[in-house]
């Protein structure tokens, strides 16, 4: 079976194995890179996945998020929360308390990332040892 794939501004034919669509999916992803990359840049940075994971079950205040994300700096969290709010993934609500409090809530758009993020976190837990073993084997082969 033949599929036409756009690669680096030229058209080429790609032979497809009859039992897999991996090459077609890869080809499609490459065609869509200009649209995909800016979106992934908004959600695949160092802290976004973890922040949205914290906010997924219930709203939280800034310091609660910071405590749950051991290692994040105040500035990094503040910047990330502003970015997530700007892109519609969370909302910021000023609470009428004394002193004034701020609570962050995941939006339905942010919540739509729950399933892929859960799959990614599950993959990380399942393959953390394999990744570590591969790194050790690679380093040993370079000695």
C-alpha cells in the first residue's frame, strides 16, 4: 500500500507495511509539527504536568501547590501558574479572606489533559528502572 507523505517541503511516497500504521502516523506527525510544537511547548515543560496533576482533584492555594511540588522555586511556580492561566488551563480566584488568598483551579481544558498525563506518569513509573539501566549500560560502553 502506498501513502503520500510530505517531508521537508517535498512529496515522497512511503511504502507502508500492511500490518502497521506507525509510519503513516509518524509521517502525519511530521506534517503537523508546525501546529503541534507550539502546543507541546505550553504543556510539556519541567513543571506543567506536575502542577496540573496537583490541581486535578481539587483547587489549591499557591503555598499548597509549592509544598506538594518539592523543589520548585517561588518564581518558577508563579511564572508557570501565570502561563497556565494565560493558556486557559487553570483559573485564578482571589478569595475574600484576611489576608487575601488566591486559589487555583484546573479548567475543563486543563482537565482534558488528565488521561494523557496519567498515562505518561504511569509509563514513567513502569520504565524508570529500564531508563536508568540503559543509561548505565551506555555510560559503561563509553568508558
